[in-house]
C-alpha cells in the first residue's frame, strides 16, 4: 500500500514537472517569437521610412521612426527577460535531479519486490509441479491394489475415494 502511494506521489511530481517544462518552453518560445517580430517591425518601418523619405512625406516618416523606437524599446524589454529563463531552466534541472533520484529509488524497490514475487512464484510453481506426478502415483497405487485383490481372491471391491 505504501509503495502505491509512493508511486502515485512520484507520478504526480513527474506530471507537475513535465507541465513546468512545457510552461517554461512556451514562455521562451513566445518571448523569442516576440523578439523576432520586433526585428521584423523595425525592418518594415525602415523600408517604409525610406519610401516616405523619397516621397517627401514627413508625417509618415515620423510615424515610421516612432514605430522603430517602439519596436526597439519592446525588444530591449523582452531581451531583459531572457536571463530569468536561465534561472528557471536551472530550477527545472534541480527538480529533474530530485525526481529522477526518487524515481530510481522507487524503481529499485519495485525491482526487488518483483524479484521476491518471482521467487515466490517459482517456489509455488515447483510445488505444483511436484503434485503433477501425485495423481499418476495414486492411479498406479489403485491399479496395484486392484491387482492384489484379484491375486489374493478378495471379492469385496474396496476403492478409496479420490
């Protein structure tokens, strides 16, 4: 019963750990995607600025410059988040080490129980196999007994109950 609880606790910890990995992976992927989008925004805004410059459209040139500043500011904020992911990854590594240690210990205990069970099974099977010949021996005994009855002229048929 205790092993079942330990196994359930291990599985719960494992699932929480896998969820945490997925969460950090999503955060990292989302942040990287947003950073890439800021680079795309800057490139597009630069191209727009050049077009507006050629057209002499100062109002849209200002908008393009503002878009570049906004994208650069957003990118700088997002880049500052990246070191926090390293600490989250280090945390996940520590959790992995603990969960893996717990899992190995549980697996070793279960392996020992499995070996003990297999030994008990082999003993029981051996005992059962030892009984297989018993029925044949009883039938041989019955046959010998009947032969003896005939040989000695015993008319009364005595049969043991099987």
